C-alpha cells in the first residue's frame, strides 16, 4: 500500500452530524484525530475500489461508539478497514452526538 492510497481513503472521508430542532442544545462534535483506513491488501492487489457508509455515536469523552455499517459498494471487502479506522477517531470532549460518514477507497 502506498501513501497515496492511505491519503485517498482519508481525504474522501466525510462526516455529517444531524441536529434536531431549530437550535441545538449542544455544539456538534469537533474532530481532533482522524485515522485513515488501511487499504485491504486483497482489494489493492485486485485493483478494487469502493465505499462504506457508517453511522456512529460520539460519547461525552469524544470516543466513537456503536458503529453500524449502513451501506457498502463491495460487501465484505472494505467494511472492516473502515470500522477499524473509525474506532480510532477522537472528538473534543463534552459534545456527544450522532454522525454518519462515507469512506471511499480509491487507488
């Protein structure tokens, strides 16, 4: 895996936090540490690209919890790498929330 592959996967990761009502009571979680996913060797060798959509919660300590895979362009190929990376992300403490992300794996 080259650095380009790591950066492509990380650069295409987008997060979105939903708010309920007009004025949220709390600020949205702020990302302070993002870990890029490792491109699965088998997918890289076969030149397979794809995306994984994830939903997750951020707890009061800024840790990611309750990750759920909601979509996969290539079922079973990239989901573990996406979840493993997201588990290592950290957000500022004190702003819990729910989020969703799509991580793209591109060569």
